[in-house]
C-alpha cells in the first residue's frame, strides 16, 4: 500500500474493489466495496525541474483517483447495505 513517504516518491492509484461475504445471520451473500491502493511508478533518482513537475502531477493523479474511487466505494457500500438489509428482511 502507498504510505506517506512512498506517496511522495511514487505514483499511486486508488481503485474500488468489490468482494462478497456470506452472512450466516441472514443466510445471504453480501457484497462489499473496499478501496485498494496500487503503486504505479517510482521516481527515485530525480533531480531537475522536470522531475518536480512529474512528482506534482503524480500527486494530483493520486489525489484525484482517491477522491473519485473513494466516492464510488462510499456510494457502493450504501447501495450494497440497503440491498442486503432488504434481502435479509424478506427471509
């Protein structure tokens, strides 16, 4: 996962991931969403202005993917929670 230091030295993308778990109390399969971080590239030996611009761009892309994917995860979790509660009440 991308830590604070590696976030400065690398580009990270955050993507939503969907999983399924069994809920024994309701006897149904529940869907859940999580946010996964993926390291894209490392910029270890940079020393000029172009490198600084590249690091700023990588940080902006990382932040944007975190905001967009985080929003998808929050909305997806709410939808999955409502779906699971509705299916559990039917049983």
